[in-house]
C-alpha cells in the first residue's frame, strides 16, 4: 500500500511510467513473436482437434486479459472509493478500452475456433454468452466514465459500476462447471494442466507477452489522459485570466 | 475444411487487433504529450 500511495503524485507516476512503457512494449513484442513462432511451427497438431489447437495460444491470452482488465477496473474502483487515490479514475478509464478490445478478440478468435471444431460460429452457451455480457458491461463502463469525466464528476458513479460488474467474473469462470456447455471445461489450473507439455509450452510465453503489451497500452492511455487533463486545466486558467 | 485457413484467420484477427490498439494508443499519447 505505501507504494500505491507513493504513485499518487502524477509527476512521480509519470517519471516511472515513461521508461516502463517502452520496456513493457519491447518485452511484449519479443515474447509474442516467440510464442507465435513456436505455436505455429514447433508444436505438433492435437490428435483430436488437429491444427486448430494452435488458436489456443492467442485465444487464452485474450480471455485472460478481457477478465484481467475488468479486475483492474475493480481494483481502481476500490482505490477510488476507499482511499480516494488520485490516479484511480484515470487508471480505470485507461484499462477499459484495452479490456473491451481483448474481450472482443477473445469472442472473435473463439468463434473462428468454433467453426471447424464444433461446426458453428456461435452458440448461446454459458461461457460464450457470459463473455459477450462482459463486452457489453465494458461498453457501459466506457460510456459512463466518459460522461462522468465530461461533467467534471469525481468518478464515484463509474467506480460503483466497476465494482458491481465484478459479479460477472465468477459467472464466466465457473460457467463451464455450472452449465453443460459446448465450450470445453477447465484444462489449466493452478496445480497443473491436462494439456500435454509438447503443446502447452508456448502458452505461458504468449500469456506473458500479451500481458506486457496490455500493460504498455494501459500506461500509454494513462499518460494520454493525464496530458489531456493538464492541457484542459491550463486552458481553464487562461480563460479565467 | 482447411484447418490452417482458420488458424491463419484467428492469428490475423488477434495480431491485427492488438497491433491496431497499440498503434492508436501510441499515436494518441504522442499527440497529447506534444
């Protein structure tokens, strides 16, 4: 928590964010390149799914970041409501667009995987429908946060919405357990995986790469919002003078 | 059904989407910080 409060000063945050943006972006690009190369050329086809199993290396990171993005919004919302952290409102808004885009990419890559695997582009089953709901919840948050910022709000209403939306995360996580879905059940857990090592190894590299890329995008967006807020404050001061 | 066509389409969508988002965010940051 002391580290979190140390970043409350935007100038101090920017001093750290500027070098980190490039480092995260570079690490992300390199790891994604390695994972894509390994996933497309070095791993064998699956005995059941054939070549389409290679979509795993991009679909899982998209799902992870779609849900992880909302966890970021929830953490920012909590810091805004409980600690009144000055950067929480900016952080929540910065995470929303990348989170929504990766949720949409998860749905798109899943749909492309579904056609040759299940014989359909889309099915209204628990996992797919709950992920689609998450995308709509993201779009609602983006509209609400934008309207709140335009009206000069303190960000508490979008923060409450951000916390309420967190209820969707366990529904997505356990949808394959609670309902008999077309989507496969959990194959990777904290203690191990049912996927063979020869197929699994590019996945953690891909997860790491896309997570670094996501972090770089969030930092870029936070820097954009802070620079815009600074410019608006300057114009307001000039208008008063 | 050519499975590799679906794999290529999925990778194109993911890398294109993530790349476009990165580029748009980078350009917006550069414009705002100028």
